């Protein structure tokens, strides 16, 4: 990782000063990985030459003036509030992978003036951000871009790695960012460390036995889509199809029957 002190070597991982009066470490905490994070990290590192398909992006279109210093302060407050948004991943030892919490990070906000340049320029700017890889050992693994589209028109783009956020978390992040921008006081959050502690109490041996029973008899890989097996990472996309009145009616009837 970029910090010269590894999680294993730092006696001040909690941030307290020792008897010698040494300055607090830049390292605030060290976490294990959840099972989902272990899988995502494996895929992110498996083929570092391919684009990381677990980099995700969302955006908001804003009407009215936006005060950039105030937005930057809200971004800083959001990352200070949620320690797990300041994590990086230490994976030099594959048998002992960790995520570390950086005490402070640079404000991940940039501003671009695209007024008068049209929707294609805006999309190119967003695509460039989406395709730019994160260094997984250099937090934060998220960034904001404020794109000025015209007089009192902006687009706020959030690009992050799925290692940090899932689809359920994204609305919370956006809601809290806007609340912090408005200067609202938010209640304390429960630390992500508590979630990891809860996961650690689960009976993994029992889970392994259950999965072993469910997969008994399978001794070779069974690809879900054999035609594309081994093709490498495939970028997600959007396909729109019209279902038609008959299929829509059958689908609605099936949903009502299970209500």
C-alpha cells in the first residue's frame, strides 16, 4: 500500500500516541474482509489488464446554483462520518488480506465546466471517469465530479468501487451528502466494524457443511453460460425490449397471484 507503514507493523493502529510521544499514525483502523469483499477483490485483481467491471457510477442532475467549497466540505464530512469509505486494501500476502482505514484522505471532488458542449461531451466525461481504474491500496475508492452544464445546471457524478458500496447503500450516501451540503445535523452512525464483528460470529463450519451437501455430486465446473466461458470480463450494458401485451398481462397475473 502507499502508506510506508503496513497494518502488521504499526503499533499505533488505533491512532493513540505511545510513551515516546510519537505522532498519531495515518492508519486509523484495520478490518478483515467480508466474504463478499473477498470475492470482489479476487475478481478485481484476477485480470488487472482488463477494465474493472466492479467500478460503478451514478449521477444526479441539479438545478440551481452549487457552491463548490460547500460541496467539498460536505464530501469531506461524509467520508469522516463513514470510516469504511476511507478504506484501502492490503493484499501483498494472499493468505492475510486486510482492509485498512486511512485517517484522512484528499477530497475526492473535481469540477469540470462543460457548458455549451452538448450531451456527447458530458457522456464522454462520465465514461472517462467510469473507465479510470482505482488503485485498490490508495483510498478513497470513490470520487465525485461536478460537471457544469450551463447557468445553474450541474450534474454530480459519483464513481466508486463495488468493494465500498452496494446498491442499497448508494441512496444513503446521496441522501446524507445532500443533507450535509444543506448543513443538517445527522445522527451518529453504527460503525461498519460492528457489521464485520457480527459476521465473525456466524458458524462457518455449519455453512461449509450445508454448501458441501448442496453441491454433492458436482466434481467439474458447470458454467451458467457455456458459450462465453473463458471470454474474460464483459462490460455491463443496458438492453431494452418491449414485452408485448400478452406477456405483460401474464406477468402481471403471476405477480398478483403471489401477492
